[in-house]
C-alpha cells in the first residue's frame, strides 16, 4: 500500500470552498421556506431503472435471522415522495447516494446529491429556480433552453421522435459505433448513445443549457406531456461537458408507475439483468395521493468541480473510492 493513501484526495483549501458552497445551498432553500429532510440510505427496495446498478447487502438481527435484503439508495427520490404524500410540503435533501458503476473523472460510486421537490411547480418553474441557484454558485449567465428534439436535430440532422430503428442504427454506424449499433434492437439505447457521445458535447459550453421534453420512452418517473404524448416532462442540465441535474414534472399516477416498474423488470429479465423488487411503499404513497409537483436531483460533487475548476471528482471529495 502506498504510504500516502491516508491523505485526502482533495486539497483542504478545496474542501473549505466546498463547505462554503454547501452552506450557500442550504441558505438558498432556507430563505425560500423549503424544509430540509433526512431519509434512509438503506431501503428494502431500489430503482428498477435498467441503466442503474445498486449496491445491496442484508441486515441480520431481531426478526431477520436469515437476513433482510437491503439496498443502498441510488437517490433519495422514493422516500422523499413518501414524505410529500404525507403532507411535508416543499422539501430538499443533501445526502450520500450510491451507484455501483465505473469510477472515473466524473463518477465515484459514493457521491453527494442535492434533491428537492416543489409542490405546485411544473418543470419550467423548477428550471427557473435551478437557474437562480446556478447563477448564485457558479456566477454564470442565465441558462439556454432547448428541447431534446431541437438539440438532437441540430447536432445530428435527424428527428429523434420520428427516426426508425434502422435510421438510428445507420447514424450510429456513420459516427463510429458499428460494434454497438449493428446488433442493437432497442431504440432508446441508440438514442442515449448518440445523445451522450454526439449531442452533449455541442451544448452548454458557454453557459448552462437545459434540455427538456425527453422522449416519452425515457420518461422514468416523469409525466407524459399532455400536448404531445411523444415526450415527457423530463429535463436535464448540462454545463461544460458535465451532466449536472435530472428533473421531472413528477408522475403521480400509481398504476402507471407500477406499470413502468414492471416493464423495467421484464426488460431486465430479457437481458439477463438482476431483478429489483418494486418499491411497493412508494406505490402505496402514490395511491394515497402525491401532490402535483416537480423535482430534481443535482450532483454536488460535479457542481463543486465546476465552481473550483477541478478536472476530476476525486479533487473535490475528501476521500475517493481508492482512498476510502
């Protein structure tokens, strides 16, 4: 073992800047009467999202001699929605989240997330508030806004809402992804590949950029738009080659949410991915009644990277996974 692995991966001066940013974020929400909450990191259920991998463990204790399966949460979303259904009003949380994916310059398996929910807001009102926070923390101009369709067409010359699987395969092959595209039969996998590799680098360079109205097939936990059923009330925020936030005009229909969870697990089964139990407590909360609201998850470590002009995530966290 290297003799210096006891040392933090970030400089102390950077951690001081980080502490100041976190304090500013808290004051931003306190001034707006948004309540801070604290929900469990361990839960009996996790996300079924086929693109996320959870850490899992088991609790062995009274009443659970054979072990109670538990998951480290990829986001506090489900628990926070249960609070909203119970009448919490507007809430925010700064917490650790965990995703069992590759570590890299923008990823650490344990990271810090800011998540908040605003009853009565739609996705556009929430984008306004996020924009205020970005200008406060990063001293940047007001964000640009593009629909997913506009961003995709501008970068690649193809309409992502009407393109056929064959057209997407051909486009991916033309851009050097033949090894993936030739055998891929899932439109969204190709859309996400092209968007990540070819569209994202073209947006949010000089100022932050919101991309909104993602395809309905990528709605996750967002409402389908009433004016166009091809798209959903989902948005993402990009700045300087960084995906910073993912937000929704939240789905409140319990039956539709349960259907989406079931479809995720069917896809998992068909692609030899592990099944993830549906969060029945979230479904029960939706059945009780989730107020119409918009919510967003924002990566604090990436925000601090931008604010402190650091190139890697390990430079803004006390101990990255290699030193944990």
